[in-house]
C-alpha cells in the first residue's frame, strides 16, 4: 500500500471532521508517523481489531469501526435473511470513545437492515456473550481493548454461540475489509431514525437481572459465606471499569456484608488516572486496595480489568503483607475448591471435565486427574475453550465444570462462552470465605495444595517488538526457532519438540515424528529432559512474542531456580 497516497485520500475525504483533518495536517512533515498510520489496515483476526486511537487506516477511529462493521454485516447477510433477522448485540466498556464507537457500529448494522440490541451504558464483556446467547442473536460486537493501556481501543466480535468469532468467519471479515473502500462502501443509518424504526433497541436493567440470575446460580455453598459474613472483610476495585456495578451487587447477593470498594477506582474513567496500567496482572495497580485492606483488617483483595472479563486477587500472608496469587495459582485453587464444593453439596456432574490452555500450568491437570476428572488442553483464547466445551458436552463425553487460562481468565456455567470476572469474583469470594471458615487464607491454601499435589511454577516473558519492524522481527524469530531448533536450552537437553502449526511432534533423541490432535496455531513447545516446558508464541493482540516457562521441582526453591535458568535463555532471544 502506498501510504502517502492513502494519507492524501483521507485528508481529502468529506467523511473526516475538521478536527480529524487538523490532526492529519499536523503530521504532514513527519513521514515516519504517516507511514505508521497508513502503511496498512489494522489487522482483523479472531480477536477482531485492537490498536491505538487516532486518525488513520492503522488506528482505531469511527471510520475504521464503520469499515469493519460493514464487512461484518456482509458476512452476516451472507448467512441468509433469517440469520440476519436474529440481529446483533452491541456492548462497550469505559474507554475513551467506546460509547461513540459502539453507537457507530450499531448504526452501520442498522444501515444494512440488521437489528441491533445496544446496551444503554457500559457493561462487562461476559454480559455481551450472555446477551448473544439469551436473545438468540446471530452475532455480537464489543468495543473494548480489555486491559491494554489507555491509548488503545478494540473491537471484539462474537458469533451466535456467544464465543469470539471462529477463524473461518474472522477470515471472511478480513477479506471483505480488503475489498471494501473504507469510506464509500459503508451503509449507515441515522441513530434516532434507527431507534424510531425499531432497528436499534436498548438493553439495560432487565438484561442485568437475567445475567445476575445465572451468575448466582454458580454458587455452590452460600451457607459457608453466611457463616463468616460478620467477620470476613474484603476489598474490591474495578480499575475504573465496567465491574463497578454488577460485581459488588453479585457479592452482596452472595451474602457478603463487608465489601469495601476502592472509591478512587470506582470512578468510570477511560484515562485510568490512578494506575499506569489497568491490568490486574500488574500488582502495582493494587496499591490503593492494599492500603484500604490494611486499614480495615481485610485479608482478601479482588480486582477486575476494565471490561470485567479478567479478575486478579491478592491475599494476606502470615507477616501481614499482601501477595499476588498468579492466574495459574488462582485457577488451581478454584479448580480444587470447585471439586470439593460440588462433591460436598451434591452438585458434581457424573462425568466432570476441566479445560485449560496449552500455556496454562500443568498443575491443573494434576489436580483434575488426582480427583478423577479428565483435563483437556486447547489453544490460547476462550473461543477455543468454548468450542471444546460445546464439543465434549454435545457428544456426551463429559460436562465441563471449569475452564481457565493463566492470564486471569475463568469461565463457569453454561450461560457465557467467554471469560467472566463477575462469576469468577463470586466463586473466588465463596472460596476465600470457605477457607476463612477453616482458619486459612488463600495464601495458606495454595501452600497446602503444593504439599498435596507437588511444587509447580510458571513465568511468562514478553519480548516486545513494536514499530513497523516489529511484525517482521516476530516472524523472523519464529522462523529461526523452526529452522534451527535448539538441541538444548540453558544447558538442559530438549527431549520433545512440538509445532502446533502442523501438529508435529519430534522425539529429539530418535528423530521419530508423530502428530497430535491440536494443530493450526503458530506456537512452538520445547519439552525439556527435566520436565520443564518452554512455549513460544506471538501475541494475537499486541506486538510481542510471549514465552512461557512451565516447570516443577522438589520444592519452591527448585522451581524458582528453574525459572531463573530458563529465563536467561529467553532473554537471549531478543537481540
């Protein structure tokens, strides 16, 4: 693509406002910035679009939103009139411009004759997944960049099962975006006219109640919460995002009497003024919550990300300090608790199953199998977990009681097909209350699980590769690891090499090649002679290569030593 030609096209377009044209005029002498904004379209993948906000073909703005929605509308229309008639649910988060982008998406769908159910105000991502399923929609759109920094926004797309768009349909949308002109091919209805015609209808309190009813149905042991409710105190923060309303309400319905919300972070603000990054994976974001917990004698802190699909926790240790429980550890705690709670209350299905992704701790498999459950792996992303759940349950092979991935995402129940911080917050709190009734914190609990199931440890390294050359650097690194695979890593022999692109499995000692069930994803896995796994994959949403180290050892110190050793090799990958 001729980026200067595209730049001039945008400058001359009557679709741009005076303010947008001024933004482009301001960079006229900055060829590098022009290239960055116009060298290509934002890439549309199975997670939709995600990028920094600004004017340009490679930025998030109303024109790119309209363009993507027109392409998505055409994919829906090709499903037939009856499918299109089922309509689309549209949701948005707290970010700057999210409400505007959502309305524009609704107007383009309406302009194509496709009815829209638009949330009247910001809502959690899982409620969008729920709405698609509850109202029988053909698809869903969610304007959010999840936990990314404030400069970002995103456009997530969902299909009729309530999961994010499968690769086949995502490819079709991407293809149509290449075919359609960003300005001239868009059909857009006037918002007020579309509302008057019934093409756009608003969702609000009624949908909230239906959603919350399903969330509360996941509770296993409300009595244990009531048992400790007078004394058990917790702190919650939504990090300025969409969890601010429904999560405290769900915790109240659970029976919690002492939920202290961080007042500064209950304020909806897309600039996220109190945190460098609104990501519960970053412990530094919890500083206000920790101060509040210490002041009020709480021993449990819970935080959801801006679109309330991820949730992170901190717990008090024996020395009175607060410590992050990782996503891997949280999932293991929840899985072990759910098994016990469901058996204790008679709610365990006949053939229970746990699901995790290939980069999630192997401790989850140990917990599942030691308790008589099957455990299956999927590729990273909840659409794959959702797909596996549907397949297993449709075939009668098992009923999934819990699905999770290491990046703070958890899915329970049958009413969503995406990670859900609302139901996870309820179950995490129920679990913390149960352990409190046993005289234990969740920190005590994870230590007890290590003693029971063995010591495991995990670490994720992010090799950030920004800029125009970032994608090339990422591709070159994956190519190099495929063409010249390491025989050893940090002095330890590679025993087995797995390539999830073609499903190949190589025994490095014999050269024997076999195939595995999973294939079709750009992921490499090196299984080491000491039982450690090193997994390398490009991120689907950010310009970085993610390297996961999954290890186990005789004790915590041995695990940490392994992480340090393999981490040195990871550091060498980035030139």
